[in-house]
C-alpha cells in the first residue's frame, strides 16, 4: 500500500460518507489524493476536506483506476455491483454495507478485536453492523476473560442508523406534534416521534429481524467464536444519533462486577461510565460524535449464574460505521 494512498469515498454525500470524510481529516489519515464518488444526482456538489472544496464525481465502472483504498457506504446493491470492480482495479475496498459480511472470502473486522484478519483480504474487507460493533466493544474483552456462552440483548437504535431521511422525519414529526398538526411519515411504518418501534430491518420466517440475527452471525465471525448465541430484540427509538444496547451475558467462568470492571477499564476504544450514585451511566446524547463507546450499569445478573448485565452505547455513525472503516484503512497501512 502506498504510504500516502489515493483514497475514494463511495456514497460521499450520505450520512456515513460525510462522517468518513470528517474522520479521515480528524485522524490525519495520510491521504495523498481524495476522490469523492456518488450517484449522478449528487455529482457536481462540493464537499470540504482540510479546508479545500472537493468535487463529487459520478460513480462509474471505470472510476477506480489508480485508487488505493475505497471506503464504501452507498448501500448493499451498489457494493455488490462496484466493490468487485474496484478490487479488480487493484483497490482495497472497505465496505460498510451488509453485502459481504458473511462471505467466507471477506474478513469482517473491528480493529480493536480482530485486526489480524485484515491480512486475509482478497480486495474487500467488511465493516460490521453498527449495533454489533458497539456491543462487541464491551462484550469481546469480557469474552476473552470469562468465555461468553450467550447473550440476551435489546437495542435502542437512533434514527440516523436509517439515514439522512429518517433524521429529517423525526425532526418533522416533533415539529408537527408541537404545532398540533397531523403527523406525516415516509421512512418508518409508524410515527417515530415520542414512540419506539420494535422493528429494525426486515422480518425473517423465525420472527426475528435480519438486524437481530446480525449480532449472532457477525459476532461469531468477528470473535472467532462459532458457538456464540445471541437472542436480540432491536428497537428504533426517537434519538438522533448514537445507539445503546442493554445486554445480559452468560459466561463459562464466574464473573464479578469488580473483575468485569477491571477488564473493561483496560479495553481499547471503550470508556467505563458507571457511578449510579452520581447518575453516571452512558447516554446516547453525550456519546454522539465521540470515537469511544461507553459501558456502564454493570451488575451481576440475578436470574442466571455467571451472568453479567451491562449497558453499552456508542455513535453508530462513527464506531458503528465511518470510524471503524477508517481504522481498517489504518491497519492496511501498517
């Protein structure tokens, strides 16, 4: 890999694309040249990078010549079509969609957990699901120490996980309700303002949603833990940014709050925010735009042996998407 690589961001004008550009800048990633790619309707827009305006170009099949790394966040169908083309052109793709996550030929990487898997790439590396990434930041260090058998979890997922239109929908509905108007919806099947929807992604024949199964399927692959089990309910909440997850984990070895806290305090990319007496616990409001995830509400589970309950939260546009992708690109440079 070139020491000052030519980097492309595909889906540059979307919520995650914009964060990818900001993250490359904030982390001083050694960008030799930046190419911004998006759909024809976004072509011609200009986005700022280190104070300079960079024009957005249309994504085409021959857009990847000379590009070293491409960060994709333009949805699964675009990734399926263009990532193999980019890889064939000699570019390494870091893909934020679900298109390649469970492909045996494609590493699925959280750099704090399995950075070594980056080396196995054949041109494409997958970024995990945002809820999975945030959960594993706290779960994996505990698994290393105590051996995690299974988890039961409920997520509290921000609307920005759905994209820019969903952020706008929540804003609009709050405004409509405050002004006594009737609520309009386009993105979600029900009103999201002042409501919670136990429905993220599409339903499977089992009654779980695709999002809910990602925790088990992706968790097994990232942690190299094929027998890991996860029963999850994913819930969309009227929060703009940052996901939270309530987790009950069962371990092979006995675990105490003290031993768990000692492990979590050493975990990279994770802050322990856990002083209930001071009303101190992770809040999505304060984790928005933060690189680290945070864990708190640590307690021994009172319904099972070797069980630990915790609450973990993080910015799903960052650790759940853009930051993780840039960290993978940083691993590629090592």
